[in-house]
């Protein structure tokens, strides 16, 4: 054993590394290597075994987490590559991949190597001659022979034995196959994506390639998902660069193309002409006055995608940059995948999931545009005024609209209220008419309730988190924040068509139909954006809802639990009395 130790021990002392002509460390980028383990003495068997034992992985440096989102380093320090991130980007979400710690972002598992004979194609034996008894017997018995090495050249191109699917991180794999995040705790370790620093300067730069910006907006949440911040940034840049372009100065004039996605969620009674006019007026109000194009698309059903691809390719030219920007869960990745299907070229599919913040970094998409034009998918912009940002994953599923919207209309009088889950309440304070019609356009999974306004505090204490979800659980009511009141004065001139919408960001909207004037109060959690706008859909439901709770699985389950608790109360009282008497 001592001889083995002498053979394994180093014979010469490690040489000191030569000084490099360039620094390996800077105030931002530092490459810190752990010191080599000490060499064991020849007579120490325990130290030898300790040297070859497995060590726990060291915690990553702060730089790794600071640049974990792909595409961040080249905007901050373009001359310094991220030394601490040697692995490539995930083609599904754009995060830097790592295989050392499963609890950190970007973790992936390396696929196991398979033998060349794994799932090898098989072919029947060739017919040599009828006089060969062994061949005829093997054919009659059904025996097959595996493909030999000499016949492998005759395989078609798409019949490779190796898996041609691209390698993605464990988070993308879980979202694609199970619809949930694999490690929710790792989401909190991700740094916030600074859109103003990483993407905005490239889009509004007066020099460089031509910029085409796709404003991806959710049709079912137009005001909540509209990128107002980006619109306020690009509008003055367009005016400034347009003036420089007229003076024959170098100027990059960004082209804004507004893409309204998830068109299949709106009812078919809404005509494209009416929707086009409504979108243009609303976009002008929100800060996007100069649009180079407007497209109403459905990425799921491929409606209008081909026209979008043609206009994007025309504006981008042979060397332009195309940026897809929008709020979280607006449908950017789904739209880009639909554009690739329309073109018919092979590309790595981006991860799609009804989870806000699916894309983590800037992903360059290959195969959609020709020439040297580039298409970039960017992380969703966080809108804190959307109510979905405060909800858990299970609560977001109830609010998420995944099917065609159906109207739910109430005929309501003064002094009554309509609850939309436990997230929003609309009170009718005053009205010049005897009654008005309120049509709720929201997720069909959200339970509704119509009752008297004076019982609103009882509804919040007894039914929020139970019959009225989300929030799920009574303890979640206080976690969402305090309720704030917003007042709206509305008017109308017809009982058949609505004129005004009251929209809550991330939740839906309520269409108001009346002949006269009314004063409405909207109660929702403080910080949630609630606006008044012209009606998107003017028609109301043909069958009206009744007072009380709407029929849903949430309400029926909560009622059954409440009835069981009420039945068990007398038994508990008797048990307590017997214990006291005993």
C-alpha cells in the first residue's frame, strides 16, 4: 500500500503559473479558482483516501447568478465574456445552463450515452434462393436479423439512432411536459431582468442595424399587457430619428408592429374591422401613436401569421434586428413558434406554458428570417399593476383565460354589488335608471356573486378564499394587500349595447349597458390598475345570471365543506358538555 502511495504522490513540486499579459479579474468579472487540495504525505493512507473522496459542489459565485439570464453580459460589458458561465444557453428559455446543482436556475441533466445497437432497425433476411432450406425456415419462423454495419449507409437521413431533440434545462422540460416549474424555489434566485438596460438601448439606438419591434399584446387583457413603458421609450426616439433622417444624418427609425395575439379567445361576433379600429384608438391612448403595422393573429390556429411574417421580413431587410417585446404571458414564444411553422424551416422550439415569466433571457431565434436578419425573443416585462403578479400558481390557473370568452350578464339595481372571485367588487352607487346591465368578461373558472351592497363585509369575512376564489384560503386575503376604491361615472344611450368597459389589469373587464347615467365604485387590491374605456364587445348575454353564487365546482365544494362543519358542530358541543360533566 505504501508503494501505491508513492506512485500516486507527485514527484515534483507544482510550477508557478506565468504572469498573463491580460488581467483575469475586474471589478465586475472575477475568476476565482479554489486552491488545489494539499498533497498527502507518503505515509498517510487516510489523507490519500480523503483526496479521492467526492466533495460537495461549491456554491456559485455571485457573478454566475448576476449573468444567469442569457444575453445580459454583452449589454453591460461587451468586451468581457462571462468566464463563470462556460455552458451554452437553454434554447427554450434563454437561461445559462449548469449541471452542478439542481436547486439553482439553469440546471440540466446530461443524457446518458446509448450503445450504437440501441433500438437498431431490423430488416428481414433477403431471399437468396428457394433451394436454401435454412433461409426458408428462418423466414417461415419469423426470425429477423439486425442491421449490419455494412447496411447502415442505406438508412434514410431521418432514421438516426441518436435522439435529435435539443437539450433544454430541467425547468423547460417540466413546463413542456407537466405545465409547472420543477424547482419553484430557484425562481426567487433569478435576478430581475433589466429591460431598460439590456434591450431598450439596442432598439432605440440611432446607429446599427434596422430595428423592428413587435408589440405583442394579449387580446383578452389589452390594457394590462400593453407595453406602455416601451411605447413611451420608442415614441420620442422615432420623432428624433425621423428629423435626423430628413437632414440626411445617420438615424435608425424603429418600426413598431402591434401584434394582438390570442384572437381565438374573443367571440366570433366581433368583426375584424371593429376590432382593428378599437385597437388603433386604444393604442394611441396608451402611447403608441405611430404604428408601422397592425396584425390580429391567433398563434394557436395560425390566423394572420403569414401576413405578419411577410411584413416583418420586409421591414427587417437582409440585416435588421427584430425584437419581440410584451408583458409576461402575452404569448411571445407561442407567436414565434407559429411564425417558424408558417415559414416551414427547422428551428429549436421555444418553451410555451401558461406560466408568467417562461422566457428568462434573450433568445436569438434562427431559421425564421432569411439572410443576416435576426429575431430575438425577450423575457416578459413585469407589470406590477397586473393582478396576476400577486397570485400563486394555482390561483393564476383560475384567472388565466384559455378558452373562448362567454358573457355573464346581471340585471342589477342601485345598492347591489357584483363580486368577481375574491379579487374585485363593483358597486352601483347611483343611477338615473331603475336598473342597468353588467356583463362580466373573465375566466369561466372564476365564481361570481351578486347581492346587496350592505352585505359586502360579510362576504369578505365568510366567503373570500372559500366560495369566492382566488385567493385560495382565507389566510391569503390579507397577503394580497388592502382594498382600494376607484370611482367611475358612466353614461349610455341604449339598453341593447354597452358603451363603457371597466377593465382590471390581468383579470378581465365589465361592460356597462344602460340608458342614462350611473355612479360605479370598483373595489380591488391597492396598486391594481383599473381603467374606464370604450366597449370592446357591445353585446350582452341572452340569458341573465341570478342573484347569489354562480354554479361552479369551487362553490359546490366550499358549500359541502361548510355543511359538514355545520353538521359536526352539535356533536362537538355534546362532547364538550360530557367532558365537563365527567
